[in-house]
């Protein structure tokens, strides 16, 4: 139909555990929701709620935005829906803009269908997690599956996919560490800001009881206020530019692990058929036909992953480089602004007449 109605109506009644889902939504005020514009943010990765599709590097003609959550309460259940707005200038669509509302379970259904149809593509969708952590039996099951997987292994995994797997493990460790450090920096910055906010009013109250220091104390209060504003602006930069991007790639590292597992499953299935054929454990003609199909499936999966892998790596580098560069530039501006504020204050204090000069004039 060309619209954003990708989900069937019958999936709306499926059960769901909404507490297990983590969904990110950027501020809708960052974009003009009433008109299509090629100037809208264009990174396909750095915004969880906005995806851009294009056939070429210079085409920016299809945007999908997810925002405006609404809570719905019925006699049977409580659930949340999100607005999905699709804007396009492509001629094959019936309209230039579509708007629907979908709930959590619809996104999960779509994610599952996409992974089923394209098991080795890196899909930028929502990630689920358990807030309380897995239970004992669940942890035991995960351990057993991990041991079984390591024992079974993939006999013929190509070297390039071994390198991908090693990259994912290293990347996951580093990006998780960066995420923790970034969150800690933001928390410490917040604590510093909250404490500094109290100093300005304190100096104003102090000036009321110190006649000879009124101008100095009020000047210090003004400097502190300016530094507070600069600190608040820097925190906004961290929360809008750095933290979401870093945390997004934490989620991507989890997705990449799933992609590699699905690729290995296809490879393992092929290996088992080849082994069965070697030992003639089943009908040879049937096995030969199945092996041919699996070989095609493995080749398609490998090609899709390799192509998507290079695209993802390039976007990842661009997004992280941009996030850290912007943060560094914001930090420089912050320190320059604070330094200029205090230098101006100290200069004004130096220019004030001393007590000896005042006595001489008298």
C-alpha cells in the first residue's frame, strides 16, 4: 500500500511484557513535524527513533520517525502506543506523508519478521532487557546453551567472520566501558552543578553583611551564575549528543552478537548435512539437494553480512567521531567561557582603587 501500515491488525491482541522493553525517543521539537525537509537529521544510526532510507548517498527522500508515546488503559490490559510518521518524496507512494500508531508488541513482531527474512542484516530496532535480571533456571539454561555451542562450534567459519567476531567482542567491552564512564561523568557534572547553584545566592546574602565587600561578593555571585549557565549547557550537550550515541552502540553490540549467532547457525546446519553425507547417514540424493540449498543460503547470508558490516562500521565510526568531537569542542568552549568570566572579574577588581589611594585623595 506504500503506507507505514506494515503490521497486521491481528497482532495487536498479542500478550506483551512492556517492562522488559527499552525504547529511546528523541525530542520531537528538534525537527519540523509539519513539513518534509531534506535538512532533517540524516544519520541512520545516531537517532534511535528516526530512520532514513535511501538508494544513494545523496538521496534523502524517506524518513520514518517514532515519537509521542501514549498510555492506553482498558478493562483487560494497559499498554503504550507510539506515533509513526513517514514522510517521503518518492513517486511510488500514494501520499507524501503517513501517520499511524503502534504498540510495543508490533515493533517486536516487525523486528522478528525482519530478522527471520534477513538473519544477517544489522537491524536498527529496539532492544529488550530484563530489569530484574534472569532467574536461576534462565541463567543455567544460558550457560548450558553457551557450553553446547562452544563444544559444537563452527568447523568451517571463514577467517573474515572470525575477525568480525573478535571485533565485536572487543568493541562490546570497550563501548560498555565508555558508556559507564560517560554516565559517571554526567552524574558527577550534575552533582557539581547542583552544588554550584547554591553558591551564588550565598554570596549575595553574604554581601548584605559586608559593606566593604559588596561589589566584590556580588561580582563573584555573577561569575558563579555565568559558570552555572555554561555548566548546564555542557550537560545538555552530553545528554543530547554523547550519551544517546554511546548507549545506542551498546545496544548495537548486543545486536551484532545475535547476527553472528544466526550466521553461525546457518553454517552449522550446512556442516551437519555435509558430515551426514560423508558418513552416508541418510538418503544421499536428498542430502545432496539440501546441501545445495544450504550452500546458497550460507553464501547469501555471508554476502549480506559483509555488505551490511562495512556500512555499519563506517556509520559507527562517523557517529562516534562526531559525538566525541562535538563533546570536546563543547568542553573547550565551556572552559574558555568560564575562564573569560573569571578573568574579567579579576581585572575589574584590579582596577578598583586601593585603600591607600583613597586615603591620599582624602
